[in-house]
C-alpha cells in the first residue's frame, strides 16, 4: 500500500546522497514524537535494540544495575525478554490475564521484590496492555514503567497513544508492523531528556559528538531510507488501522463456531470503544484443536500463523526456566492461531476466512 509515496520517498533519499544521520531521520523523529505524544523520539536499528538501549541507558544513568529485576509478561515474544537479560538484568515472568492475554496487573505486586526496578507491559497483538492499576503499582514501589510498543502503533488508552504512557517505550518498524519500514527499524520514545540523550549516544557508538566516546556503545541507527518510508506511511497509519478494525468487526459479527474463542472484549464494549483498545496488528483466536484448525484453513486456502508456538520459558536459550509451571501462558501458546488481518484485505478475502472458520468442525 501507498506504493507511489514510498517510491518517491526512496527516490528523494537516493538522489540526496545522504544515507545516515540526515534530515529524513530528524524529521521522522520529530513527526513520530508528535504523533505518539512524547517529547522525544530516537530512531534506532530495530525494536529489540530500542528496548535494549532503554535498559542500558538506565544502567548508565545509575538507576539500574546488574541483577536488578524487571517484571515482564510470560507469554510475550522473546525480544521483550532478551532486552532485559542482555543487560545483565533478571526477567521476572508474570502470567497474563487469560481473557485479555495481556500482563495481569493483579499478579504484579506479588512479584515485586527489593530488587525490582521496572515493569514492562507488552501491547501484544496490538492491544493496549497498560492499565491504571499497573501505573499505580509502579508509582507505589518507585518502578520504571517501560512499554513494549512493537505491535501497537496508533493504539489509544483514553485518548493517549501507547508509547507515551510510561517512562519510556520501544517501537519496532519491522515491515509487517502496522507502521512498517522496508527493512528493520525502531525507535525509543520518552519524556525524560536525560534518557533520550543517553539512548541517542549509546546507539551511535557511545558518542555524543564525533570521535568522542562517553560510553561503550553500539551501532544502532535508523537509516535515511527507512525514515523517509516511515514518514510517507505515518500520515496513513490511523486510516490503515481503521481498515484493520473493519476486518476485526466482521470477524466478531460473522464467525460462529463453538471450537473457536474470539479475542476478549469487555461487557458492553462497542465497536467504537474497541477502536481504543486495539489496532489489530494480529487477530488472535484460540482453539483447543488449534493444529487441526490451522490445517483445515490451509486446505481452504487461508494462511494463518501461530504467535507464538513455544513460550519463552520453554525455549532452549532460557533452559534454566524449563521447570517453571506457567499454565496460562502454556495454554495460550498451545491454542493461539492468528487469522489474516490487513488494511489491504478485500471484502471477498475476509468472507473466505469467515466461511472457512465457520465450516471447521
């Protein structure tokens, strides 16, 4: 989508001859910060780097140290947890609410210890994971609230965009995201000028000015082409998310199969209120016969994905957690199936998905 504008954006950069740390990145950072509602946005190489650099910056600022704990949802994508452990911090896995599949605020306080320094809600599937209760717990215990906003560009919470609700947020612009680049890209948003300056330096080899290195940094910079592409797409983000909501609304109103559980909506929630609750990066249904359903849909010409087949605590890279019992997360990873959802889907394609799901039995 938006091919002509994307092509023009790429042409503009290639003809300029400036590919890094130029006007396109500066302009995108300004425009994205304004959209999110955050004073600062720093373009970085990808979403994992965005989260990793936030924690690294807090450590350089003396607000965290190795061995400190960060509470994370136990059913998230692995990148959320990698960003914590890469900095020598300890991820503390907390189960999600089985209905919303988001971090369960009721379980957070019981996981807080004297070493806890942050809580990281993940706006999984494009649904807002932030709650006033999470913010209250963070305030009560003096914890940083760090959002993983990789899947929720444009999502709102009472009129405020996710990515502006906590102390800092990491964003991913992987091509398949609601706001996607032509390759990898990411950003950090924050209202803290010291954190913003530290992240910016760390992402540029640890340098605040050329050839002077304050930190042992890394090379994680959003390039000019990706920034230009994101600038071209950003003005369309809300409209594209509305198209995703139209697909979701049809799934809600037309899928009727007792083998399938549709994503949670609160009692009395209207479509308009759902607009605030999710931007439908993913439409995650659940079924105890998930694998059979996926095979059936494939035979009907409907491609689906599983987000995600193996929970983090069962991954080989975290084998020290393999004996942990996290039954809610394990059930979600065993039953979740993502139906096609995209602003480019036609009514006919949506009907094909609905018909195929309803015919499964």
